[in-house]
C-alpha cells in the first residue's frame, strides 16, 4: 500500500512538473531597437481602405497608403489643417464643383511603380464602385479624370465645403492599380486587399496572423526619408491587464486602451509615459424631440440644467475630460468658446419644469454595454432627475437592437458617442441637426428647426472658412438654446507608451493611428 | 451492434442535427432586430449606401430564399462572407477553430493526466491527509473563476518570475509553422521547427492550466467516487483473496472499471471546454473561436455565427460518437450486447 501510494504520488508530481517546465521556457523578449511593437485590444476587421470603417484597422492601413493631402504637423503636434501629400498643389473653380490636383513626383508604390493620376482615378473609381461604408463621404463626387500623368480632376455633383478635408480619411488612400491582378469574380481585389496592402505609404503589411499580430515592413520605394523602424508589429492582446503588464515589462512599446483607473498607476512605473490629450470623441444624450414630454423645449432645458456635468466627468471619467460647450468640440475649427453652456442648477430646472406644467414624469433611458460608461451615466441620470420628480427607467439592449431603436425613434432618452470622420464642423452640425438626417444617420434627437436647416445647409456648401464658421455658430446658438441634446463631455484620448519612443505627434483626427515613418526609439 | 453500424447511424443523425441547428440559428439570427447592412455601411451612411449594401449581402430577399441560398453554398463548402470582416468565413474558421481545439485538448490532457492519478490516490488513501488535500484542490478547481486564475497565473509566471509568456500562441518575433493542421504544436513538429515547438508549448501551458483547472477538479472527484464504488465490489475482494498485488488490484481491476463512467463525463467536459474557452482566450489573447464568435454575435454577423454553429455542432456529434466508441472499447459487455 505504501509503495503504491508513493508510486502514484511520484507519477502525479512528475506530471505536474512536466506540465510546468516541460514546454521549455521562452519568456517574451524586450523589443528590438528597430522594431516598434503596439498592443491593441482587438483584431482589425479588414485592411481594404475601400471596406474598413474602424480606427482599429486604420492602425495598419493608414501608414500603408498615402493620400492626396495630409494633416499638417506643427511643433510636434498634429493640426486639423491639411497640406499636400501626394498632391503638390490644387485649384478649385468658382462654384466649388471642380477640384484639380497636381501630383508631386517621386512617390512610388511598394512594387516600384509611380503614383500617377491614373492610380488616383483608379482608387476613387474602385472606392465608389465597391460602394461600401467608406464611399459614403464621397457621394458628392460625380467623376474623377486623369487629365495627364500628374493632373487629376474631381467633378462634384454639387458644391461640398468639406471636400478637401474628406481627402484625408482612410478611405481616400491611393491603391496601386496593379492590385487588379488579384481580382476574383469581379470583386475589385477586395479578397486580396482584405489582408494585404498595396499602397505607397512608408510601411506595407508583410503578414497577418489573424487574432495574433500584423507585421509591417518598410516600403523599399517609399518617397519620403528612410524610416527608423525596420519592422512594426501590431499585436492583439485582448485583456487590458495583460497589455499593461507587457508594456511595463518592455514587451510592448505602445499599449492602447488602458482603463483610466489603471493609467494613473502606470504613470508611476519607470520607463512608461502616458499620452493624455483632448479628443473630438464626445458623449451626449439624445432627447427624443418628437415624443412628449421631450417635444417641449422647456422640459429639455430643465433636463439640461438638472445634470451634474462635473460630477459625471470626475466620477466616471476620473477627471479625464471636459464638459462640451456647443456641438462643435474644442480644438476643431468653428468651435465657439462663447456659446451658452448649461450648468447644474436644480432651482432653474425645477422652475422650467413648472413652467412647462408637467409633473411625475417617467422617462426611459436607452443604452447598451458597448461603452461601459453608458450604464454609469444612466445611473447618474436617475439620481440627478429624481429631485425633479422624474423617474428614469434604464433600458439595456444589445447594440444592434439599440441602433434599430435609435433609427426609428423608439426611446425617450438615449446615449451615444460621436467622433468626426473628417476635420470639419459639418461632421457635427449637419449630421446632428439637419432634419433630413433624423435617426441613426445623425440627427438622433429628431430635432427639427427650419432656420437651423437653412443655416447649416448653406454652411455645408460654402468654401470660405470664415463665412462657414459664422453660419455654423449662428445655427449652434439656436440649437443649444433649444436643448436639442444634452451635451455631456469631450473625453481625453489616452494610451501608454515606453518613454524611449520618440516622434509621436498627436492628432485628434487620427486616433489609434501612428505615423511610423516619423517615429523612432532612443537606445 | 458493431462499430460500423454505430458509425453509420451516427453519421445519418449528424445530417439531421446540423440541419436542425442551422435552421434554428438562421431564423433566430435573422429575427433579432438590427440591420447588419447598416452596421457594415457605417451608422451614418446615407440610405442609398445602406440599400446598396443590403442588396450586395442578399438581405433584400425573402428569408427562406436566403436560407436556401445559404444551404446551397454550404453544400459546396462555401460558408459565405463574414459581414463584420468581409472575409470568407471558412478562412476565419480554419484559422481560429484549430487554436481553440488545441487549447481544449491541452486543457483536457492536463485535467486527465493529473486528475486520474489524483482521484485514484484520493480513493486509495480515503480520509487520510492526501485525500483531504486532493479534495480541497478539486473544490478549489471547480469554484475558481477562470478569469481570475488566468490573471493570477500571468501575474506570477510572466510578470513576477518571467519564466512563461503571458499571451498569444507564439513568441512575438516568430512566424507560425506552415499551415497543415492549424495546431501550432503539431505543425511545428511536422516542419521540424523545434524553436517554434518549444515556443508553442510554452505559450500553451498557462492557458491550458487555467482552462483545465476547473475540469481537473471534476475529473478528480469523478474518478475518486467511481474508484471508491468499484473498490467495494465483490470481484475486488476476490482479487484480494487470490493474493494479487495491491497495485494490480487498484490499477487493473479498479481503475479500468472506474474509467467507464468517467469517459462520458470527459467527453462532455471536452464540449464544455470548447464553449468555455472564451474567457481563457480573452485573458491570454489566444486567437480562438471564442473571441471570434462573441464579436460576431455582437455585430450580428450571421454568416460567421452560422459557420461556427455548423462546425461546432458537427464537432459535438462526432465527439459523442468518439465517446461511445471508447465506451465500447473499454466495456466488452456493451460491445457484445449493444
């Protein structure tokens, strides 16, 4: 019996130790000087610029392609103004419908062929023919013509003020026409570009092991200065704690999406730096303007006065954000620092509600788990509106269902986040307030005001920035006064980085996008 | 009933199971409100763009036509294109499914290889120190959340000791071995790439421990109680009386019989492991089906959901078949009487 016990014990111990050490130990290594390793929480969906709609994919696609224009970098900071990238100059006709670009020489695709006017025409034709999400911002484009090798002409169906700034988006990346060799069943090579790149950007996708990593290597024919990095690795590390640990140990150079409560602890770790910048990422409440009692402007105003904005920012964002002032966020041109801002004032709220002559209200609050803050905001709302005698019922749905309800207006109050696709106030003003965009398309409060419609539509077609700013600010004043939405906060964008990484220029329009070609590491 | 008959009958059953599951999943995933075309086109897209997408995805056609088209394609081995990733579902499944199976097999091996000796030990030394220890361990195993255990192991072995990797399937600077089975351990063995094999094994340890720990508890308890029962049987007493060694009695006569009920349990445990891998995969950034399915469901990506359901239900039926065959192998009575 003793012998048997001993034998079994030995077998158990052996198995346990074999399981622990038998596999051989290879702890992850610190990153190489000429390799940049980024840890992100989710796998990109698709790498075709004509298909993908997510910043998460743009981490790989944006540096792989060049566009006609790019955002200016001034004093190490990205701005929302554009300058030429592939284009060296451009002109626009009197009524803003014909844009003519002259291409700079010297830009080459990774196979060595030049980026010419044909390639630009091909890329936009392909984008529009595929007709998926990224084509939507170019719906005003009627045709693109290659006038000669270095001249390309865009004709628009109607004047579109933000046109130039739309050319910076990921979908406007110029694709090598040689990609058509990979076309299968008329798919315009979507199958191939889903996990390859064929651009003229500084880095090209070398491999993508789904769910694990994307490896990018320099474009040997890149038109700009030779990049410092010989390799960029985008690793998928789903769990935030694991990303944090790997960054702290030096296995990652950049860790995306670290929760705010962990960031402050990480800031204490030697070798780690936290990038913390104001963004255009805003969170706001949709008040259903078409449904009683929120169709009454006084009730909407009362709600706007009853909310403890700073409490939400301090309690939920741990102070990492600012209260919105107007719909156009701070930092974007057109922002009006003097527009009225609601503040927490319970007495005023009560008075407004009394004026409206309503009492014992019961309102639903629609949200999903998509953003963990949404539920917390709902709880604060419940508490904030209770003194007004308003009962808030939290209604949680799966996000696709929530979207459906937003589209049809089946809610009283709902919550949402918004980021602009291109750096133009129209992304806020025309989307949020135009009565033709009721529902998911943008005007999620179902707000209608003919005067506002008129102002913002005029602003959208103009091409003079000063004039457009004036029109937008006038419209904004009305819409804020009428409390179409509850404008909550503009949050900070944060990620953690090793402090030996240099050359990163933050741009609020390029979240999750790094200009690998301008970055380096010190020894 | 012969082995062949059983296999034949089960394969016919498989067709019905997969058909039934596919109809139910198809209907449910199309009934949930939410428009995948709008999801794909982007929330703010114009109605024209959304309509264009809906047409391209075939969503504008009646549901039964959509289903028939789907089944027609499926019979030709075409799982369709994922709405979320816009890549063929088959490609994704081929990448992600083997990773989950590899993890589940490793976890199960860990649970069995450690659980059976522990269970036997515990039964033989009933109510002694080692038994109490084992029972404590198995209760701990059953009640430890995988998420917490995973983070703890990462913190300890990767963060503090630095002897095991904390995430992924391979070291960051390595390329995976050429695709044959999709199991990195097997593929690196086939390719003779020892460095990749070592790395793949090292990356497998912590997730397999995490995922297997719950089942270690289950296996240990199951084997223990089965052993205790078997050891009371008359034939054990007979064996004892005829002077066989204690080891032979326990292992040959005891364990073999105690294993029979355990096989069913282990087969079911494997199914559990497949479905339960989601949390472990998340913690260890293991690129398996779990994450893929969760993201697909969140996006209402029904080609992907369908693809997974069809593959998983097939795997489940085949697994049950395997369990039954093992049963027959272990218990000659079943083989003969059937």
